[in-house]
C-alpha cells in the first residue's frame, strides 16, 4: 500500500478526508481490481468495457466456482455493440459475488464501483 506522509495525514484529518480502504485499482482486459485493507481484491467492470460495448443489456456469472485462476471466466455480458465474457486478472478463492449485478441493468450501466463490482477474491500465494 502506498505510504502517506505525516503531513498529508494531518491535512486529511483537518479537511475530513478519509484514508482509502484500498490501493488504487489496476486494470486488465476490462476488469479493474483493487487490493483491500484485508489483503483481498475487489474486482469490477472497467469504464473501457462501457466504451466498447455501449449500454449493457444483460450480465450473469458463467459458473459458480469457489476458486478462480487467471483468465477464468468471471462474467458474461451483452451490450448494444457486442457480447463478451470478462476474464479474471488474478487467481484466488472467491469470498463474495455481487448477486445484484444483473438484476438492475440501469444501475449496472453507471460506471460506479459501488454498483459494478463483480466479486471479492482472496489471492492464492
């Protein structure tokens, strides 16, 4: 995790800014992944997918595996412009899936990490 200077911590304290709960997200093949404070990774749909596919019309998990490997299928999505299967950028044990991801398509089409996260994964060593 990136170190924050004592000076920046003081500024954040007086301005009310909170320290991030995770490191900045990295992106691979349309999936953003961000390391959380507990060492797990949160994975989600990157903005580039919205640019490529247009409006998303359908999303579903292609499997119900408990563990994933790099390049395993994460999410099947259909859009105005194409159909894609998003792949995992990391390997690990699936801790949690976003069970609401395909239920409200209008919400899914907002590139918001609070809505468009796919799953939480504990990486393998």
